[in-house]
C-alpha cells in the first residue's frame, strides 16, 4: 500500500526543512553517542520519535549514508557505521597537508595578512577575554584553521579542506571536553599565528603539525573512552 501523502509532499520548502531537521537530530545522536557504532534502527522508529513521516526520514538517512555515517540494509533498516580509526588517521594527515600548503603559501609569497586580524584578536588577545566553553572553543578552533586555508586564496584547496573538516568533526569536537585542552589550544594557536604573521613558514608548519598530532591523539583517546562509557551505561540499564 503506498505511503499516505503528507503536508510536506506538497510544499517543497517545508519538506526540505523537515529533512534538515531529521538530518541534524540523527547526526547529533551519532555525535553525542546516543546512537552507537553498530546500532540498528528503522525509518519508522526515527519517524515516530521525531513526529514526521518516513519520507523526510528516508531522505535524511540517505544523506547521512552518503557522508559515511550510516549503512543502509535494504529491507532490513539502517545501522551506524563502526568507527574507522584508520580512516580518521588518513583524514588528519590530509588535513595537515592542506593546511601546511596554505601556511607556506601565506608565508613564502609574503601575502598581505589583514584578513587574519580577527584571529589575532581572538588567539593573541588578553587572557581575560578568552572563551572557555568547550563547544564555543570548538567552533572557534574550526574557524581558525579554516581562516588560514581561506587566506591562501585557493578555492579548490579550501573546498577539499572543508570536506575533510566535516568528516572528522564527529570526533574532533571531543578535543574540547577537557579544560586543559582549551587552554593549550589558545597557546598553540597563538604560536602558529605569530609564526605565520612573521612569515616563518618552517616554524609555522612544525607548530601546526605538533598541534594537529596532539589533537588527533587526544580525540582518539576520548572517543574510545566515550564509546566504552556509553556501552557500559546501556548494559547497566
């Protein structure tokens, strides 16, 4: 029997907003470990929980499947992809390559760096003005690295870098759940920025590599811990 028509079927704007809503909610469930790697679910379960029809749910889930967060099991529902730490290692390496290329371009071509002035105000400003909320710092951190790449003015590098940032965001934001990592990020970003502003490419790239390697190690450790804790909570319940 065909699925009953719904209001969003006749109104594309509403339909699109419902798809976006489902997409964000399911993605948040994955990011916050309410849906764990390997968990299975159906479109009907998601639709019932979010109070929408299956049509926007299906579109949102296929979007998440294309982005690498879900598996689709035809006639048998969906599941969350297991964490592929080797893939994340490769993405972190690619991220460094792209950001180092941007930094070298900025330093070696003596590019005017007025566009980095907002970064100076955030990362080299007085300590009392620093943002200490982890979620806010995660957004500032992403903006810092994106701004360095954008300043090099290579749209293709910026596009690929944006794709990489999106794919590692699921674990990268965990880096700021610890206060000491927030403080260290301010210190490390400040040193990287100073090296770039002084056109010291080798120093900036070395600082950048150390910063990214430390972040990668930290988020891997936290991710494993969070997964274990979530599974223990489910088992205890």
